[in-house]
C-alpha cells in the first residue's frame, strides 16, 4: 500500500511542477546587442549562429526598435526579414 501512495504523491508532485509557471527572463533592450547581425542586415549575407542567438534574445525588443526612427528602417528592411526567417524568429506585428 505504501508504494502506491508513494507513487501517487510522486505523480502529483510531477504534475504540479510540470505546470508551474517558468520565471520570466528580463531582457535589456540594446540595439548594439544585434551587432553580429549587421553584415546580414546591411549586405544580405547569411546570418551567423551568434546573430541568430542575439536575435532570439532581443526578440521582445523588436517592436521597440521598429518604433524608433533611428532603427525602424533596419527592422523593416528586406534583409532583416530574410535574417529573421533564416533564424526562425518571426517578425513582430507592431
């Protein structure tokens, strides 16, 4: 009997932990973090793995960059769309 109770408790704990909210990670929005993507965005070269990693990391900031007149041209460029597609990061709909 105790093994059944132990199993039920284990399953219940597993289910509780599996559905627990994950802590959110704070991202510092800094366009300079996307410098590994500069050649790909400016010249259409293939994005590096580092570029894709930084793009994923900065994804929550892309709308902020798109609204900034200094960066909006880069965010909305054809090459930026290609980079985001290659990296598997959807372009924001802001």
